[in-house]
């Protein structure tokens, strides 16, 4: 039995955000006006890695909504993109839909339906992991042929993203970027890691819409045990099993039979290995770099995810991977 690995962070408590009271008065006034009732309670979201406002608001009339707000810039652009995408998701996708957006005093505000749920704990409870995989399986089926409205948002192809943004081992092997902190056994397989990345684009090609950022903290489990998929900012077109792999990295780390859970998706074996190679390189490079505008816990998330993806890959390929 392999050891269970837990991250240094709790995924339900990673955020560093402003409180509702920290937002400019004009922004709060505009939101209150749209809700048409005074706000009596504001609970800031504790999960996630953006440093912009996100939280649950309750009004005197009893309505509850989830609001995201950010100054104009990269995060605000991401919220605007999320609004466009979630508005067009088909009914089979269990995700909060947007109610409205507004711009005020240099801020973009997105108001979504409120979802009463929690981020799953690690190790994954079996029922929560089953619910998350089921939610993605149903969503992937509904998104197998994305609507013209979704396509009009502009969805990149995963195969292109792999070539342009997820080929860090290839860049290391070519001497164009330095290797992040990894044990010697990993670098001894550098050429193989690079080759797996280079074969991956053909294996992830497809016309279905993916979530593109499916991980434990983008899942909420509601009171009925159903899973909701959150943060639809980076969808792309490709093979849906890829998202199942990224979701299962944290499950593999904590002892789940991730390979068995992938079988219903029928991914090509080299596809799984390529996905783990590409994602491990991306996460480990990100962990070694500047977190930028992300919350400090983002580096710990990237380090944990990259380490576990690479160790899972080593186990699959029978590499003699010692402890990190």
C-alpha cells in the first residue's frame, strides 16, 4: 500500500481576499441596488487562489447570491469570460448560472446563483469523489457538441495549449528553461518526459468542451451529496478524459485507485502518461516561480499537484522513484 500524501494547505481555506466591507462604497451600493434589498449578511469565500472579492450575500428579503468583484484588469476579464460561458452552459451541466453583471467605479461584478456546498476534504471521501466524477461525466456528455453560442466565446484547442503552454519538460530538455527543484530520478527521465509531452497533442484532440481547470477546489458538494462544478473560466476543446486526470491527481495522492476510476473514460495509456507529464511540468515550474497576483497558497498547491502527478506517472511507468 502506498503512503497517503496530503498537501500543506486545506483547499477550502486557501484564499486571501478582501471582505465585502473592503469594496468601494459605490460598488457595494450598486450591488445592493441590483439586489433590490439591503444586504444583511456577507460571507467571504475561503477557497480559491485569486485575491479578488468572492462571497455569499444574503438580503433582508431572504435572497442569496454569490458575487465576484475585481478591479478592471486580468481577474475582471476572467470574471467577464466566466459570465459569458456559464450563461450558455446546457442544462446537463451542474454549475451556477449568472444572474447579472455590472461595472461600477472601475470594478467588474459578476452575480451568480448561490450554491450551498463545501469543497471536499482530503483524503477524498469515496462518495464525494464519485459525485464529482459523475458530475463531470454528465457535463462532458452535454458538452460533447458545444453550442454555437459557446463556440463564439472563443475556445482554444487543448492540443494547442499543450504545445504552447504545457510542454515544460520539452523546454528543459532543449536547454531553454532551467529545471525546477525535482529529485535526480526525475531528471534522469527528462527525455522520456519531453517525448510524452510531444505525443500528447494528438491524443487529446477532440471537439468536445472541457472545463479546463478541473481540480478539487473547483468542486462543491451540496447537502444532497451532488457535486457542482465551479469557475468556468478556462474551457477548451479536446478529449474529456483529460479533465478526469487532472481531477484525480489529488485523489491518487490520498490513496484512491485513480487508474481504475479512469477506466470508464477509456483514455489511451500514453494519453494518461502524457497528461501527467505535461501537468507535472507545468505545476512544478509554476511552484518555483513568482505567484504574481495569486494567493500565497497557490505555490503550495502547484508544488503538491506537480509532485503527485509526477509520482503517479513514475508508478505507472515503473520508474524507481524515491521519496522527494
